[in-house]
């Protein structure tokens, strides 16, 4: 895998796990891997509605500042 995609297996699995929460909260793709990693367990346990609501509420609290993984 590292030869073809220039990444290790663990990183590939993190990206696979993170794509769905990232796509849910930002269809235009302005979330990063850290944010997606924090949202993945929320999605798994509580579902898409709670995941999106959590992200939007945190984003509203942050105001103009960018939401970070630590915020989530």
C-alpha cells in the first residue's frame, strides 16, 4: 500500500473512517482529518443528526474562528 498510495495502512484506515463525518458536516470539504477523527466516534455512537448538530453548535460558539479538533 505504501508503494502505491504513498501512505501507511494505518493512515489509510484513518482517512477511510473520517470521510463520512467530514462529508456530513461540510459537503464542500473544508474540514480536516483531525476534525473528522474527533467526529467519527460521535457518528458511530449517535448517528448523523447528532454529529452535524454538534459540529454546527461548536462552529457557532467559535464565531469567526476556525473550528479545531480540540474544540470538538
